C-alpha cells in the first residue's frame, strides 16, 4: 500500500496547528506522555515509529499500523520508513516535534531496519521490553480506529506531547567586548570539558569554526551517532566550485585517540578520495602518538593527515586562514558555533552555558 505523502504533509501541518490551540484528547495525551517517559529510559526510536503509524492512519484508515515495510501478503502494509523519513522527520524541526532520536533516518535504527512489522515477539534487550509493550498497546488501539478523524486526534496528541520534549533555545545576543583568541580558546575548552553530551559539544565547536573558514553553505556535519551518516567524518568542507566533492574532512574526538583510530580515519579519506583530512583530539588524557608513521602511510595513499591535540592550535589555525581579520573572526565565530549547537541539539543547559562563556550580554 502506498501512503500519499503530499496528503500526509497537509494533515501533519493541519494537526500541528490544531495542537497549538490545545484541542487535545486527554486520554491520548496521557498515554503518549507515559509512553514517552518509558522510551526515555530505553529505546527512543519507538517514538518516531508511533508518530509515523498515527500519521499513516490519519491518511488512510486501512493502513496496518504494525507494518514497517510493504509486503504482498499484507494489503494494509506500507513503508513506514518512506513516510517517516519523507514527511514526519523533515517537518518535525519546523513544527517543534521531538521524535526522540536524531538523524535523518531514525527507522534505520534497531529494531526497525531488520523487521517487516512490529510485534511483541521481536527479539529485543530486556530493558527495552516495557517500551515495546507500551508501543504495541497503543498500536492495538490505533488499529481499531473507525475513521481517520480518530487517527487525527491521536496524531494531534502526539504532536502536543512531543513538543514538550523539544529544547527551547535563547536568542543569541552580543559577544562581550575585547574577546581575545586566548579567551575564545578558554571558553571552548571549558564548554567541552563541562559535559561531552556524547560528542555533540566538540562537534558543534569544530563545525562553527569551519563555518568561519569556509562559510556555512560549504560546511556539512552530521548529527552524532547518525545511522545514515553519508560523509566519512564528523565535519566536511565541500570544494567551492564542486559541492559534490570534499576539500577537507575532520574527525572530532573528545575521547582519547589511538594510532589505530588515525589509520582507520585515514583509510576512510583514501576511500572517499579526500586529499586533506584532520583529527581534532581534545581529551585531557590524550596519549602521545607516533604521528610521523601514520602521516607517511596516509601520504603514500594520497592523503595529507593532520592531528590537532587540544583546541589552541586548531582555533588559531582557523583564525589565521579565515578570509577576515583574526580579531573580527573571534567576534563572529561564537554565533556560528551557537547556530551549530542548536543544529546538533546540544542541551538547553549547554546552550545557555555557551552564551555565558562567550559573554553574551543578554544572558550574563
């Protein structure tokens, strides 16, 4: 069965607007809130699947809400990935809907990438059992809908509840006066060491710095742990005259890097035909590495590999090579970093800390 994606978009936008008016079914609201709390402790991917199933049912009442993939033996089966990744996922940031997991293709996560349909019998880890059971309870109810209006009401409640889980970021104000490169490095170091957030903070810093160097239109980064990672690193810079090719690729590590990690990353650069690659290693306990041998190995394969240990050299290199004067760059890069903090979904607390560290006059 095909689900009309254009109709799905219209319905999602309509129900998002109604959700703002608090026209919410209280029973569904309570159920989805309970479901959300269970998923927060185990498997958040189920959240995206439930939203997709409710949206599908709102489009076509004959949809099998347990289906993950279309199948000839199930007339109600449809592609949950196609609908979720084609409609719900791309519109969710705009509508303020938190789907539990980041990335462009959450239904490529466990257990959805390997099953045809959801059931209580699919093999999962023990701690994920309560989330699966609650999901199936809600899908049982949804499968009994008599009309699409009932599905719309459930979808509206889903939107309403999941909006409460979306972070709210303050607007960027102004950087404190007379910030030096050394002060910028200190702010970055403090920010990343305070809380890794699974690597999000360090990655946001590097992406923002590369925005200063190359412009945000040429810089691409993926969300941390994105299962559909389509670039061979954490932050990449496209060639100016050919956006299909990479000028530079950077791996960001706030945990100790070993020589084997450098070889592995260098091989990815070789495979992707990227001639300029770097690793930014900012862990406090970073061990010494025989960089000469790794670089020589990479060089014979057409890759110039660089290693930056700590933030000082990397930040100052970017300020030097940027097209604008270094002191101007110091004033502009905090906002670029903040935009990447939001894009990579660093916590509200982390975003607030960054504003404080760089001297945002509105938040001191």
